């Protein structure tokens, strides 16, 4: 399993219904905000923090202070992977 850095502008966590802007990383709202953003498509991914990727699969991904999310595959431990959708500005 190779973790891929999230290259998007927004991430919406499906379990918590929270929408974050990634640069700078900050909470910008809930599900109601999704339709107000200028995003062409949303992509479903499972994400994990860089710290978890490094610890659980012995990877060596860069760890940043904020917005430290990586797309992970189905073999990644489920208790450390979060379902999300990501979107990029048009």
C-alpha cells in the first residue's frame, strides 16, 4: 500500500460531516457548504494522517503540522482510516 498525499483544496469527512479547506488547513463548515464551493467534482477516498501512515505501515511520508492527510488503500487499518471526499477548485 502506497499512501498518496491529498492534492486538493477541500476535504469533507463523511463521518463527522465537517468540511475543511486544506491551505491553510481550517474548518469552514458542514455539509451545507459543499454546494456553495466552486468545485467541479468530488472524489471519494479513505484518508489517514501522515503520522499514522508512518507508524502503521512503516512508510516515510512527510509529516506537516496541519492538513497532513494521505489517501490510503483498503488494506490500511480501518480504525485509522477516515472516509472522506476531496475536491479541487475549478
